[in-house]
C-alpha cells in the first residue's frame, strides 16, 4: 500500500535538492518534457476517433487539417521544449537536420534528441507506441547549439527516458541515479511514481526480435537464437518469444522482466535498422542504469561515437548474463 503520492513534478524537485549547485535549469527541462508527454498522450489516446468524429480528407470537424500522429508528436515536443530557455539545440528522428531554437527565445545549456513516436506502424492496430528522449550537456560554448553538440556518445547523456502509451501511460527516466517510472493518472492529469528504482533481472527467459529475418542474420546470430530454443532446465531454456515491433515497448518489457531485446544487422540492414541517437543510445542508458547491459555486438552502445545524426546500429539490450552470452555467440566464442 502506497504511503504517499509522489508526483513526477515533486520527484524532480526533490531530486534537484540533492544537488546544492543546481540552477533549476535541468529540472525545468524535465518538467517541460513531462508536459510534452501529456500533450502527445492526449492526442494518441484519440487515435482512430478522427474518422468517427466526421473528419474528411485529413480535415477534422473544426476544419483544421489533421496531422499524422507522428508529425503531431514531433511538432508538439519541439514546441513544448523550444521556449523554456533550457535547450540550445534539438534533433528529432523525423527531421533530417538539427532543429534550432527560434531567435526570440533564450538558448540554454542542454541538447535534446528525441524520437517523437516510436513504433508508428503499430498505431492503426491500437498497439503500444512511445516517445524516447536523450539529453546531453552542450559542448560548444556560446551561441546557439550545433551538430557537434548533438553528436555525442551515449555515455555522455545526462538524462534519458521514454514515455509509453500502452494499457496505461508510463514515463520512465534516469538522470544517472537509478531508473524511475511514473504512471499517468488521467483523472488528475499527473504522473505518479509507480516503479521506483527499477532493476533488471540478471538473467531472463524472454527473447524479443524479428525472427522473420533469421535467414539474413550472421551465422553467430542464428546459432544464438537456436540455442535459446533448446530445452535446458538449468538455464530456463527454451526462452519465450515476445515481439511487439515497437522498440520502446519491447525494451520496456525487457527492463521489467529481463531477457534480451535485439535488432541485429541483417543482409537488408547491414548496419542494423534502429537509430543510434534516437532509439538505441537512450534505451541503452536506461538499461545500463538499471543494472543491465547494452551492446552493438562488440562494445557497449554507450561507447559508440556517432558520426551522423541518423546513423543505424545493431542493438542488443537486456539482462547482463543474456547479453554476454549473445556477444559470445556473435564473436564466435560459443
Ligand atoms: P516502426 O518502424 O514501426 O517505427 O525504428 C522503428 C521501429 O518501428 C521500432 O520501433 C521497431 O522495433 C522496429 O522498427 C520494427 O521493425 P521490424 O518491423 O523490421 O521488426
């Protein structure tokens, strides 16, 4: 039984008090992100109603043009973040180039990268989707932020997190002091602390990947997945397969239950399919903060030095022991 209600806002403020030199800028950024999450949630929860409410040809009842949900989420997050004075530059999975802060607003010391709506191909089937964010401290001094500020390796993140719009809406984030989850109570419009200090199990029994790609994986990857299916009581095999096809949802389940989520390289996507900066790096930060492990097959995702905003990477996230075994198969040691 919960003894006190802890809202996300209050939690952020209490965390700030642990840092006597904090200026409040970082807390302000997190507050703005939580507002962005609620605005996106509000729209996501109406997905599919547009047609019933009389929309024709992408126009809603008021005559406004209805935006695709991913475009809406992209603009909403940008607009929630552009004028707080906390961020100097942003980049989004939906946009080719970096996003500047409008001239009339003050530029802050943080850099925000985000995937506004992950798993968008699942929207029409009412399946879990989410938003992912990654925050860095700027490395250039003065002026507005640049591409250089955005292209930082994951270990330099000062915060990362995601929001999942699923059977309930949950906001999960870390600033390097544990991973915490807050579930939205829509009746009061507040995120309430529901998962304090999440720790991923050291080993799981679920694997999550698109096994339809089996024939175009490396031999090591194929052997690993075949290994997971062999019966062996002592290591809880065979594993169960769970795959939503929304990275943030699959990674969230992996965080809570353990096991492995992977999107390996294949013949069609030799560099992997998922994006380093918007998907893999922030989720790797969360998983590692919770005691898990991330890998691109040879090293932690957090050590990969980015060379371009939209680069892809093979990705393996999950329980420490599961990822280690997977790496050994990929490297031909098993
Ligand atoms: P989507 O294309 O629906 O946006 O990166 C995008 C992503 O979904 C991930 O969320 C998801 O894990 C992956 O692609 C699914 O890819 P496959 O359909 O190839 O399995």
